[in-house]
């Protein structure tokens, strides 16, 4: 199965040299070599995000970064505005609620982006809002939120922190954290960062750090105090997923060496290629193209074919693994992931597989 074209929105396929990095022998995570690795990774991660804030690596999936954002900045009973445009947006609101926040939910139709002016109106009705939780790139619908405008509105209207699920956007689309006033950005190794699953990353502004100092939500494993304290001596508080760390260290350096701008431009080009390809074979992009994601493309399944059958046929016959629709979009959309190290031929191959799958299913 080595030539499977894995086109889901994470985990992403890994180039040979990253696979080799994961195969390295274990080291002492409290030794000098690890200290060197963690210091290089922290600096590179902050460079990619354009932040002078703090940054930490947690052993968790992406959801761990969302949970860390909540437990480290909020207190039980805090009012939170959850902006949701899909299933990951709902998850962020659910996590806040699970920890006792009082969550107001602002939801958009799936396939649409959040409207910054609606955020403004909603915030005016909640003057004591402590934080806004919002997805940057909604992987379930292939929509990118106008996160810069949303952040601007939040800071105009309130003292609320802006906590961003950037799991599927960071390192794939522009996200200058400090310039855009984002307070916590969470992401994960298996997305555009081109590493295996296992490491969640978070970056925090000074405002977020100050909120952390008074946050009373109970926490232990994700308590950022421990990560900060240990980082000072070049260590993690707990044993990290070392194999993933090796790969992520390699990939972070590769991103810096290629150039952040170049990496983002490459993602935009593959996204455009995917949208053009889908349209060329007669398919419709699920969201309006002006808000379409540059890391995952959602495509409407034509009404005369079964979306689930498309996914299994493309897998079984053409060796292309597509993403399906989640929850209420099950069977209605297919998703093509193009985050990470993606070449034009991977996209061509995926579009061809979709075209041939459609024709096979229609002529059965
Ligand atoms: C992948 C993803 C997550 C995290 O998923 P995990 O399975 O916990 O890694 C969160 N938000 C978005 C938008 C994602 O795409």
C-alpha cells in the first residue's frame, strides 16, 4: 500500500526523510540533545507563526491543543463566545462547556464562514465575555474563517481573548499571530507540519499568559506552568512522543529552509489546482470559492451518485484515500486534503481518480 495517495485532512503523507527521522533511536528526554532539539523547535515554530509570545509542545492530538487553550486561560463560570461553522467549531464550544464556562454559541450554516459583523453584534450583548473560541480553517466543511477581521472586531468590542483552533491552518495558510492579535493558537503535528500524529502545539500571547496566571480551571497534564518551568531547563515536563518530535523537528527546519512565504504560496497553488480540477470534471466546490480553504477542498457530491460509494471506490480501485462528509454532511461532500508536502501530480492523480470513479459508478 506504499503508493496509496492519502488525501484526507490529516494525517498527511510523509516524505522519505521525515519517515527516516521517525526511525531514529530513542534519547534521554532530559539530556543535552533533547534540550537542543526543543530549543530549535520552539524558535522555528514561533517564526512560522510570526510570534514573540510563548510556545509549547504537548504530547496529544490536535484536540489537546484546544483543551490546553481553554484550561490555561479560563475560569469556571467565565462567559465564552463560541463561533462555530462546522464540527470542529462545535467541539471547541463543547470543551469550554465541559470545563464550566458559560458558552454562547454563534453558529453559521455549514459551508459558510462566520460574519465578523455578527460577531460584533453578539459581543455587544455580552459585555463580560472572557474569551472567543473560533476555528480558523473548518476542516469539516472546507471553509476558512476571516480570522484577522474576527480578531479585530473582538479586540474593538471587548477585552476577550481570541483562542484559535488553527489545527488545520497553521503552516498551510497565512497566520501572523501577533499582527492579527491572536491570543492562543493551537495546532498539531499531523497536519500541514508534515509529521506523524502525536504532538499538539500551542502559542500564547502575553495577554493569554496573564489570563493564565489567574485561571482557576483545574488542570494538571496540560498546565502550561509546568511546560514553561521545564522549558527553562531544556526539558519537557513529561515524556514526549519522541519519534514524532524527531520528525517535527526535521519538518519545522525544512519549512524554515524552504521559506515560510514559499510554503504558504505552494499551499495556495495546490488548493487552486484542486478547485480548478474539480470544476473541470464538472463538480461544484461546496463553499463559495471566496471562502474556500487552502488546505482542504470540500466538493459537492452530484445528486445521482452515492458519496460513500465514491470514497470506497476511489480507495479500492484507484488507491486514492479521500475524506468524506462528517455528521450532517455525510454522503453529501467529499474532501481532498492538500496540506503538507503535496506535489501537483498528487492533485492530478486525485482529480483523475474522482473523475474515473464518477464515470464507473454512473455506468455500473
Ligand atoms: C484535525 C483537526 C483537529 C484536531 O483533531 P485531532 O484528531 O484531535 O488531532 C481540530 N480542529 C481542526 C480544524 C482539525 O482539522
